[in-house]
């Protein structure tokens, strides 16, 4: 799962959305009970799969080879990086 923005949502807000989703199921607005982290993961995965397609409008921002990085990163399911974004954190001293 590629979580793009889920880390910015507080646990309180996740609980509120889950409560809303439970009510939606209870009042037959939806057929299946959904959880917010599951929805978040599905939408992030769909976004990622669309961006890596060569005809997506932001695909040109991805560089095909991440071997130019000087840092040791965790293993990923792809070798793409976003161009124009600094890979050095302001919290890491060089």
C-alpha cells in the first residue's frame, strides 16, 4: 500500500470518519461496511497506479532511475522518484 496523505490525519478524525461510515451502513446508504484506512489505502493505490502510467499528466515528473540518490532508502515496489523535490530532509545534517 502506498499511503500518500494518510499520515496527516489525526486519530480523532479517523474515528469520526469511521463513525460516519458505520452510520452509512446502518442506514443502508452503502451495502458494505467500510473503514477509513481501507478506503485511504485503496484511493492511494489507485492514484499511484494512474500516475505511473505514461499518459498521466504528472508522469513526466517521475525519473525512471533512483540510482542517483546517495541515501540508503527502504525497499520499494518501484524505482521511480519525483523530480524537483529535495531528497535531503532539513532534519538530517550532511
